C-alpha cells in the first residue's frame, strides 16, 4: 500500500491515501496547479455571461429547448438516457431541444421530475 500524500495549500491541507503505486511528486503538482487556478479565478459579471451565451446560441438562447438541454447536460444525461427515464422518444427530445416540438404540460412534468427542476421552466 502506498504512503499517504499530504499537500499544504492556502485553501487547505489535503491528505490522500492512494490505493496503488503513484508518482507523489506529480500528483502534488497537479493538485496544487488545480487549487491555484481555482483560487485565481475571477468573478465574471452575469451581463458578460449572458451576452456570450446569447451570441453563441442566437435565437435559441433562453428558449424552452435551450433550458431543456441545459438541465439535461447539468444532470449529465444523454438524450437516449433521458428518453429511457421519461418514456419520451429520443427524437422527440431532440426536436424539443431544437424548439421544433412543444413539450406540453405532461412531458414538462415528466422531464422536470427527472431533471430536478420546476416544470414551469418548460412551458
């Protein structure tokens, strides 16, 4: 069994007990780099985030399909996985995400339950 690896950082101390043989120097460097990047992240104003999203998504931005895809990706589901969980056909989900098919209240409630959100977001 490997020896414990301890990393001291401004954000806190980390102690890891690896299950196998590891390169402790490399592991410490990777974790310190990640912690440094996290610590140096700047706050981005919401206006900037919305402007970039609107530029990238054009007319679909903040549409029902946009939110459906956003919530699906947030839960890390593929369309196929979401289809099997809700009983809604995958190609119907694709059409809904592309604003080519309305969701309806029944489907909105099914989707919201699985995606852990308010069904009114989809109406």
